[in-house]
């Protein structure tokens, strides 16, 4: 059990990665009041609190983009949010 704890991210690490990604979205003009931003923020909240990995897409129709999100729990793997042009 102790070995498995060492191989997973702490709550603080998950929180830090979540804040970093949300800040980057704010920096490019995505507002925190946007429904898709709120959905993404909710995913981050679940990930930070529950510690379960999640991967999926979140559509940002106002910006004509899709965010491909990966929230890993293993150490050495960083959370990603690829904000792609919607096809």
C-alpha cells in the first residue's frame, strides 16, 4: 500500500496542476463564467478530491474549440488540456 501511495500524485500536486491549466485558459481569454470552463473546473475538482484519473473532451462552443483533457494520477505524468480547433 505504501508503495502505491508513492506512485500516485498527492492532492496538492493535482491541485497545483489544475490551477495552472485553468490560469492558462484565463490568460488566453477563456472566462471563468463560461459554462465549458465551469465544466472543466468541475472535472478538476473531482480529480483533486477523488484522485481518480480522467480523460475526455470538453466542447467550448463559444470559442469554436474542443479541449482534450487528460488527468493522470501517476507520478511523472502531468495533466494536460489541449485546446484544439473544433472540426
